[in-house]
């Protein structure tokens, strides 16, 4: 009898929790609709862009991640944007400081929108801040001698194509191609048509959004991860690998330090099997490298990309645009950037970070440190 009562009690608790979740989702949807109607009355939400998605099956998962369940297009999960203008101003300031440090170098700033800027329905705007406005505000704070590379409108014009992963927090390689093409045009250099690449497909891909949300709907909606390898292109890649190691600094205290390997040649494109959730690391093996690529395109221009993981997908689309491409991650770099730029003969510099990272103070501070760390006397 006691056992049956325990089972009954557990069932009641479970039903109560489910009802509470349903009420919470209903409140979220009502709040979103009220938010949009209220702003519409004041005329502040007039937008020229609409993605055509519905929030009929939408909810927020762990970390506030927005999940859309579309019966035709599949499940899509993406992070909300929570940045602010003060953080964005600091990012613009550090980009400006690089132009002051390297006046002879062409400095470009590409702020990469996150999927929420493309795929969040207007009826759910209460769940996120507006990335389009934030990008405009950030770009307006760049100095006149820094060249902004605006890609949001271009990406939105291709929103029906697979330009962002549905199950990962990154954009897809196709989105990076369209962005790289815009950058090449702004930088007045050559670029290759998409037909000049071989498309490679990794099937049954479920990316980081399953790890972030643990939502079974995300896990049950795999996608194809398609990346592009340039045809008839000769290039050589070299890298320095960074690893975080723990050092003992007391009896029970440890400090994490960054250790660098010796330079080594390696394959720029890494192989992943179908179903591997790490497929985005196909480019350079991930973030923890400083990569240098010598291409077959002889024009005397040497590009430095200062990036986060979104930037990993860009270099391969620029092998036909620059003679050399050097890639530095915003979290893994021990050299002094002034020395690096001088030794590599950098002519062009591209900041390529997604908007969420551009609003993180630690990323800004890392870029400031690159200018002063290990400075030669």
C-alpha cells in the first residue's frame, strides 16, 4: 500500500511539473505577443526583414536557447543575444586601436551575426535583443580609417539556404562563403565562385545545441554538414598548437597556463565521419591553433584574421584572394601581435568575431593583451 501511495505521489508531482512548464511556455508566448503589439503601436518595430517562421512550436531551453520545431524544415536551436552598447563600444575601440598600432595595414571589421538575427520570428523578439541594431551601433563606432564589412543583409537574402546550422551554435560553411565573398569585394581582391569548390558532406550531424540544451527534439533532428574544398588550389598550411595545462602554485591551488608547440606542417581540412558532432572542426582542427597558409595566389597581399570559432570557416574561401593567410584565435595566442605582424609582412587585417563574442569583455581584453604581451625590448 505504501509503495502504491509513493507511485501515486510521484505521478502527481510529475503532472504538476509538466503543467507548470506548460503555463510558463504560455506566459512566454503571451509576453512575446504583447511585447510586439505594444511596440508596433509606437511604430518602433518596423522591419524590412521577415524570415517567415512561426512560433507555433517554439520554446526556450536551457541557457535561454530558443528552439523552433518546424515540421518541414526541422528543429532549429539558437542562442538569444544579450549584449549591450557599452560592451560593443569597447570592442569597436580595440579594433580602432589596432589601426592606430598598424597605420600602414588595411584594417577591416566584420561583425558576424548569430542565427538569432536571421531566424528568430518577430513574435519572439521579447526573448532576445535585436542584433541588427546592435551591429549598426557597433559599426558606427569604428574610426573612419577602419573599413567595416557589413554582411547581415547578404546573409538574410540567403536565409532559405543552409547558411547556419540548425543544431549547432555556428554558422554553416555556406554562410561563411557569402561573407567571404563580401569581404573580398570590399578588400578589392579576387574571389572564387562556389562552383570552383568541391562540396563535401558529413551526414547525420547534430552539433553543440544538443549538448547545450539536452533537448531530445534537437538530438532527433540531424542535418547534413556541407563544407567546401577549393578545386585545383595549391596551398601549404603550418600551425602552432596551444594547449591549456594546470600548474601547481600551492598545496591545493592550481593555475591554468597556455602552452605552445613548435611550428609544424599539417592538413588544413580534417576528416570527420558521418554522425560526428565535432564536424565544424573540419577547418584547421578547431580553435587552438595559430595557422599560416601559403596559397598559390601571388598578389603580394598577406591577410591576418583575428577571429573566434566563427572565423574558422572563412580562410578556405580566401585562398584565391591572398598570397598568405594567417589565422589567430582570440583565446589562443602567446606571441606579441606587433612582432607577428612585422615578421609576417601583414598587409591586411580582418577582425571576424560573432556579435555575442564581440560583446564579451574578456575577448576585448585578450585583443588588448595581444598588443602588449611578450613585447620585445
